[in-house]
C-alpha cells in the first residue's frame, strides 16, 4: 500500500461521506481560484520555500549531520496551538521557535544522535528553544513576600511535548539499531529511493509521525511531518545524491498544519460548519475531530485545484514549477505570512504532536 495514496484516498472518502458535516469542499471555489491564479507569486514563494534547506547559516562536518538537523527540524514542526503564547513570551511563532532551538542545539555542539536525544532534559529544551518553564512568582502566603513560589508557565506543556518527541525518537532509533535519524533515513533511501517508501518507514518507526485519526469509525491519514521530511531531504540532497532524488515527489499531499486550512478557507476552497467557523474566528481550541476534518478537507479541496489547474479546461499556462499538492501547500503556508493574511485566525489545537 502506498502511504501517499492512502492520505489522498482516506481524506477524499472521509470528506465525501454523508455522515461528515463538519466541513464542505467547494468545486466552484476551486475553479474560481484557478481562474484567478497568480502564477508569478506562486513560483516566487515556492522557490523560496524550496531553497530554505540550502540556506542554513551553519557549518556541518558531514552530509549526515546536515541531514540529521533538517530531519529533526521537520520532526519537531509542532506546537502551532501555542502560537499566541509563544509570540507573547518570545516574540516568535512555533516554526521559528523550533528553528531557533535546533540551530542553538547544533551551535552548542549538543549530540543529536540516538543517545544524545535521550540525554536531553527539560532544562535543555527550555534553554535552547527559549521556552520559559516558569511564569510569575507569587507569594506563598497572601500579603507576605517572605516565601515566593513560581507558577508553571503556559508554555511548559510545549517544552514537555518537544522533549517527549525527542526522547521517544532517540529511544526507537537505538532499539532499531540506528545511530541517528540521518542514519535511519540514509538506510531507508538506500533500500528504495522513493518518497512513498521513506514516508512509510518513518510513519511505521516513529509514533510522533503517525499523523492519523479515527473519526466516526473512519480512518483518516494525513502524515504531514513524514512527508515534509521526505520533501526537504529531496530538495536539499536530491540533485547531488540519487538515493534522495525521489521520482514520486509530485505524489505528495499538502503538509497540512494550522495555517494551510486558514488560507484555504480564506480563498473559498473549504467551508467549515457554522460551529467550527465561530470557534476559529474566536481563536478557540478545536477538538481532534474538528482539526482532522479541516485538515482532511484541505487535502481533498487541494486535489480539486490540482486537477483543474492541470486540465485542458483550464486556461492556466504551465510555468517552471508544477502545480501539485506539495507546491500548493508550500505556497499557501508562505502566503500565510503575508502581512494582510497574518491576521487571519488559524486552527488552534494544543494537545498534538502532529502540527
């Protein structure tokens, strides 16, 4: 079974089922979106995203160390539900917090192999990622400042999620006989140099990449971070090493997080129920079922855009970059950083390691 097709099929089936009323997808919206598509902006943004792995401001002693850091950075693309708290505490969002932390770990020459990941502490995560563990100090006895106690910070759960993810990854690598995450990826790509194979192996090996949920008895597969790892590995090393030149990169789906569904709702491609729309607008936390429905609808609607954009019916002329789910997802993610679109409310879900 091809894991990339499983994502496409399970999301389409879930969104198409009569029992599913959380989110609708709009075929007319998809057609209208493609008819007014800004190819210039699309190509500029996708090229920018595709080049980030080549522009690390770091020195690596080996290809394996560079691959390891890129893979860890993608493995840790989580914490989006803490965006508001992160901006308040550190002045940066979830993605920048993870990047900051990974760069700090590398610069400090912290071991990030299987054993090194297991040796990290909550204090290490707090220090490197700039996540405070404690909030304000309050007097233990009201009116007396003799004994002060610290409250746990609102971001402590995020530090714990990051640490748990790193510990679990290190433990499973060691149990499987792999020296590091890079060692795992190199070995899997040497077996079969395809994105589908690497995604399948990553998802099977690491629970933090098993981005799926059972909603109303239906299994929905999303596999955002596993696909992201495969995509970035291909972008960075595919031209120099044939085992990373995945021929099926265009078969990937959206790397669907908290931003992409917000962009797609904004563009009229997906339409959440009134109840979900109200929660999103108010910045309230969504349930796992609600976020899964929004993310699944995004993948199903993106396929409508891809199919129409690449059809003879569309007047859109092909450019330098193919319009597929992966490139569209990268485009919408980057577009979410445009000043006028940054103000849109994104999906909020704190209790997850998937996005």
